[in-house]
């Protein structure tokens, strides 16, 4: 990572293996999926198969590292929360 004078923000992410270790209630409180927690688990397992180690907590993130984590956004392009 190169340091610059431009402030950079990052989206929070959660390790996929941690999410898969949660019970149905806890997982359902964290993620939503059209097919419920079973669909979420299936998709999370597919993510691991594809090398994605983490799930970014904001689906609008458009700059991701190969492991699925947020690669950062310069403040000039990031919307204020």
C-alpha cells in the first residue's frame, strides 16, 4: 500500500469463515439473502471456493482486493456517511 496525502476510507468487512461459524439467528441478524440463511451459507461457501476470504459489509463497494476486502476509496470519491 502506498501512502499518500489523500485521505482514504475503507469499508468494514467480516471473515467468511467467522460468518459460517455463526448459528442461524446470529447469521440472519448480520446478513440478508433472498433464500434466507441457507442461501447465505451457500453463497458464503461459494465465495470461499473462489478465494474470497472476507465479506464487505457494504454491497456498494466497487474497489475490492482479490480476497474480497475493500481496497480503499479516496475521500474525494467517497460519499459522506
